[in-house]
C-alpha cells in the first residue's frame, strides 16, 4: 500500500491517475473560476448562466483596484504591513507555544495533564463567535483594543495547534526520548532537537493553517481595531468588495491578490513537507 | 540540572511538564476560559448596554425556555445543522482517507496533483469565499429574474438535481439528509482538503520499516493496510473526526451561528444569544464526546 510497491501494474497506475485527476479538476474549479472572474469585464461577470472561462480578458479590474487603493484614506502598503506583521507573529506564537505545551501533554503525563487535554478538546468545539462579547470586554480591560497585540495574543492560547501537535507527538516512540535523556539532554533540548524535527510535517501544516486563518480573518480585526492605520489588508479589501455591482470587478481582483501570500506560504511548506517525507522513510 | 536530580523522576517530569504548559495556559485562561465563564453568566441573565457599562439582570432559565419553546427558527436551524453534520462526517472521512492514500502512492505528476488537492486548504476561507458566493448569488438572482432557469454553472445546477432526487424517492424524511449529502458532494470534496492534509502527514509518519516487515512476512497490500496503516493511523482518524465536527459546527456559513450572531448584534439580545449558543454547544459537545469515547477505545498508540 505504500512507497515500496513500485512494480504496480500499468492499469493500476492508470486507475489511480484517472481518479485523482477527476477529483483534482473538481477541486481546482472554484479557484479557476475566481481567478477567471478577476479578468472578466463587467458585463461578463454578471452573465447568466455564468461562464467558467473568460471570453475577452481584461486588466481593467486590476487597474480599478489600484485606483481605489491609491485613493484610500490610509496607504495600502500600511494595510499590507499590518497584515504581514500580525500573521507572522500570530503564527509564530501559535506554533511555538502550542508545540511546547503539547510535548509534556503527549509524553509526560503529569498529574492534571489528562484534565487539561480534555479541556482542550472541550474548548475546540466552542466557536470563537460565542465568546466574542466577554472577550471584547477583556481586551478593553487589558487596554489592548486598537493594538496589534489584540490580534496576536489570543493565538497564544489557541487550542487547535495544541491538539494537533499532541496527537502527532504521541506517535514518536518513547525510546527516542529516553536515549536523548541518557545522553544528557535536558527537556528543552529534547523538545527542540528530538521532538520537533520528528513532527515537522505537523508543524508545517499548522503554520499553513494558522497563517491562512490570521491572514484571511476579517471578523476579529473589525471588532478590535478601529484605528484605520492598524487595520489589516483583509479588512481593506473587504471595503472594496462591499462596494456593490460597480466594484464587483475590483472585488474579484482583490480576492486574487488576497490569495497570493497564502499560496506562497503553501508552496514553501509544501516543498518542505515532501522533503520531510523522504527523510521520514529512512528514520523508521 | 543537579538540583533537580535530587527529586524523584516523576516529580521532576511533572515540574518540567508544567513549565512547558504555562505559557499556553496563561493565554488560554485569559482569552478563552474567562470569556467562556462570562458567557455562562450571560446566558442566565438579561444584558443591557447602558452608557455606564453593562447591566446584568439575573433571570434564571428564561432564556433557555424561550429558545426551546418559543423560538421556531432556532430548533429548525439546529436539527438541520445536526443531521447535515452527522451525514457528512463519515463521507468526508472516507473520502479524505481514500484520497490521502492515493496521494501517498508513487505516480507521475504526484507533486502537481498533490498541490491541487491542497489548494482548497489554502483558498477556502475568508475573502475569496465571500466573493465567490456573492458573485454566484448575484448571477443567480439576475438569471432568475430574466426567466432563465436552466443553468450551465456547476454551482447552480445542483438545485434542479436535488428536486429531481426528492421526487424519485417520494420525499421520505429519512432519505432527505442523504439526498442533501449527494447534492453537496461538491461541498464534501471541497471541505475535505484539511483532512486529506492531516491524513497524509499521518501516513508519512508511519515508519516504512513496518511495511518492509509486513511484505517480508508475506502480507498483501490489502492486509498491510488493515494491520499496519489503519491501526497506526487511528490517532489521526480521531484528530480528523474532531476536526470535521468542529469545522462544520463552527463554519461561518453555519445557519445556527449566523442566527446567534444576528440575535446578538442585530437584535442586541446578548443574554439570549449566549443562551442559544450554550444550548448549541451542549448538543455539539455531547455528539463530539460520544464520538471521541467511541473512537478512542479503538485507537492504537505506538508507545503502548
């Protein structure tokens, strides 16, 4: 079932390729559709029934978008910087702190660890939307409103990463940790040099999730940030998209622009995941 | 290090363990646990925003009674959402495991196909989805006005197909969720991006030496799937079940959540909004708990 079975029959290969291609086309369709939309002139955008492919491609949507960007109250580079700053530190905090907490939960079983983990599972299903009002009050009390910290700090207590990392760390054999301990490594070194490299696919995946979530989030910033100069890119673009029919073209172009950083992160982590996979084969 | 050696091993481990957990715990307590407890208090009270701040009046179970007995929309949204999720979970899991195993095989163009499969993971959120939805919706409205019912769009065509299936099966209530699931096959494929990714990461962390041993022992690929891949993947299956449930219950397109937000921010009934949110999550919690208990009994951990 795995890599070893290279001598699969020709027909077996064909079936796999065909199945995957069909599903892949299905999956890529919405993306293709939205990229196509960015190049459609206005009359084609509202064509019914909608066409997937663009007839008369135009760059007018993008020039409209840049015009709108240029006339906005705050320069768009500022929005962009805000977004990059928040996404970078939010992701960093989420991944590092979640994997630190996951290590003892997966491998030490100290008193109360089971309770803590149940708490994590319990909290995972509680959507952030519901605790919005009390959380807003806390932000106000801590005087974090209208600051980058209000968007970064909550990710320190994020539970998705902890859950994911703990599940993956549990797969590491205890003998790895024991031999490191015999060699005189302290817990921090074990975590950093033994555990983390072994769960590289997990934290790369987490980086991708986390970045995507923070980068695309429009809801939280719209609650906590009222200072125009601190608002992220996603919020800036939402204003354009809310412009109605006339701005539909610019909105479609904006959506494509929004995608680019996520795709870059995706490509970076993806190639690393493939790399890890190769080395994972030898590790055994 | 020397000082710590004086203590017993378990004590030392407990100490270090807590030290690793503290930074997360602090964030968790401030930004999750506290708001969480506050929202329980809100659920039992009437909340008024006055110029001097919040005014809480304790009203007992009134909010809950209102949700279950007086509010017709809430129950309707709730049952719809719960049946949808229960039908979707096994479909999404089977589909994503199947695709993850295929993607883990060696074939030409694997890197490219893999990249396509992860695209929804990258794309499927926020701004883009918003544009995609609003565009197709606008197009649909305009089209309906001009009387063009037939559509070539894969996004709109599903509507007729669903009516067709309902007519064939004679509109039996029990079959209805299944038909909806077939109709939403596109949605299922699109929603399983993250699950495929998690499964694939799990598949890659299975030591290949185990497969070598299995094939030396004469196991067929089918056998080694059930004896090696499946047991070793079982913790990941648990992750995916939990993720799928949470994802569908906390999805922003979820009707119940939209209703909760509407009650809170349009009608400004914050207390009532907290109460229905709590009801919703108690039901979701029970479902999730049952699933987790059911699966964790069957999960196999390599360290044991």
